[in-house]
């Protein structure tokens, strides 16, 4: 079984962040919550307290929205070149603090440090990307008859609410705010409850770089998020979260017809055809699971559909590869799998693993906690593979959001497509085959918003978004930038 191979008592000491949260960041000032309540942020590797932060509620949301509203007038009227320069300066400052920010997210979320440093790079690249697109926020014009001109303007919404999850804390602060800021909006961010620290460090960097009030950061729970969505001065909302969270937010936003973008959960398939090398196919499957985040990723390809002609070989390769992954303290560079983010998520994943065995799935590898005393106080779960998974099983139907892969046997193409599309999810899919006609046909028939063919990874500027219950809207692209503007038509006669 895979276990923590790169851990020692000396390394187990949690690195010192040297960071003390100052409070909620509202209008360029750090404030305590109105009620004065706070909550602790825990290191999931060893249960150590990393710090405590204010618990914001509706009163704090009101303060933050008012601050963002006050800052909006000057920010939207700023020359676009100047606004772009601010975003580039923010990107530069993030990269200057890359090591600190990466370590902070690693300790707070449990994700491996290499991945979290990569998140800082992606954040900076995204800010620069949208800064470069600012001049493309253009309208259209036409003339119906002499003496008349009809033209459109794209104008920002005003105050935008951003509600973020725990798996990319810093990255989602920057990435999910970049297009909104570029379009001239101001932003109120709700940090994840499970990993709030880097969001407050992001606020400190914004304080040094941006005009005050343009970005505001709150730490809180469900009440904080609901108040943001329901606030009458918030006209645009962007959310990354589970399907249930997204549906709840959509209902709240519907009361005021607030425009929402929802990037939600997935139960994503990887489809392996019989014409490929089993080793290569297994490698794609492992990479697609995002084990550096313990499978805690909406895009993880957790449903592995393998043609029966090569199923045994692929399963054997999955077992070999997954048991090579070193589990352990995520701040050690050589470890590739860290702890689950929280006790609640840890218990949920173990319950899925138990139910899979009870329902008749065959455990190939993993299925429990690593055999390492140094990891016994943390939320560590072995990367797990089940075979002989049937469509009616829980692990086949529900998003686990953990390091659990389900292998399905297929031999009938039409049944395969029906089974893949039979769930409410439609975020990503991966296709592994050497037959490009087969690949393209399958990419047309799979109901998902983002599809890989013999590849994985993401490209800046390529639209990312879900179909069906996996989301509304496209992000990381030019369409996202335009989605943070409203079209105004002007009909002129001279």
C-alpha cells in the first residue's frame, strides 16, 4: 500500500508562516466582525491551529458592499491603461511572494506545496491575461439611415460577489477576480472557511497595490455567503462550489435576478479505448485525478471507463502507479499526496469507501489510512481504486471529492455513452484513443463542457465551464471578461 515515504520527525514540525491575520479587509481597513466572533483555521496534516479569523455575517457584508460601491465610481472611470497597470502590478507582487503564498495554502488546505506554488504562477498569469484584454472591451455600431447612429457600450455591473472553495484558496482570489476587476467592477470576496489564511494575505497585497475598496475580503460561513448573494447592491455573483451550493445560491440570486456564474461539481469520466497502451492510459487516469489535491478537484476524472479487452492490464497499471505516489506532509517537496482538508470531508470520503465495499465493488488498492505513525493525527487517506463498479453504486453516482477512482468495464459503445451522460454532472471528460475519428465522435456525444483527448492540463484563454448541473457560464477566457459587463444601446440622431 502507498504510504508516507518522505516523512521524518524533524520534518513533521510545521513550518512557521510568520503571518497573523489582521481581520476582515473592508475599504482599505482591517476590521473585526461586528459581533466580534472568530473561528480557527486548522492544519489538516496534524490538527495544529494556524490562526483564527473573524466570522463575518450580514452586518459585515453590508460594510464591505458599501466600501466596494464607494470605490466603484473612480475605478470604473479610470483610464483603461491605468487599470491594466494595476492588475499587472498585482500579478508581479503575487509572484514576488510566491514561496510564502504557496506554503500558506499548503499548510491551510493540505494540498502539496508544488501545486500551491503553481497556483500562484497561474494567478499572476491570469491577471496579466485579463489586463491585456482590457482594450478589447468594445461595443458595436451601425447606421440605419442618414443622420442616425446606433451603437453599444459595455459597462461594468458595479459590486461583484465572489464565493470561493478551499482547494485553490489564493488562486481563486486572484483568478476569479481578475476579469471582474479588468471590466471595471469592484469585488467582495468570501474566503473558504476551511482555508481562509491566504485570502487575507491576498488582501494585504491588494492593500499595497490597488486603490482601497476595489477589493474587499471577508471570512465567514454560510450566513456570510447568503448575505452577499442577497444584497441589493450586488448585481453580479461568481461561485465555485458543489452542485448543492450552486443551486442554493442560484435560488437566492433569482429573487433579484442577479446574474450568476457557477462553476460546480463533477463526476468526470475518462474513456479508455482498446487501441491504446495500458500503461499510457493508466498514467492519464492518475494524472486526471489531481492527486496533488487528493482528488479534491471538480475536474478530477474519477470514473474510469476501460474497454474489456484491456481492462485487466489497465487495472494492474493503476495499482502500480497509485501505490508509488508518496503520501505525507504536503510541505515536503517530494510528497505528492497530502491530507484531506477537514474532518468532515475526511469522514465523508471514508464513508464512500465503506459503502463501495458493501455494495460489491472490488478494492484494488488503498481504501484506508496510511501506515505511518507520523501521519496519524492528520486527515490522510490512501489513494484508492475500486474495480467492478456498477452504475447504481454510490461511488458511481455521487461526487466524492477525494482520492477515490472507480473503474467500469465496457464493450458496447452506445451503452458507454448512455452511462456517461446518465448523471446530472457535465464538467469535464477525457478520451484516450489513437483513432481520431473515434475521438472526435465521442467528444461530440459526451455531455461535458471541457474535454481532453490524449492530454490533460489547462490552457489560459481556453473556455472552462460545466454543462447541466456542473455550472453556468464560461471562465478563464474572453467570454468571461465580457460576462462582467452589461450592454447598453445608444440610439443617436444628429
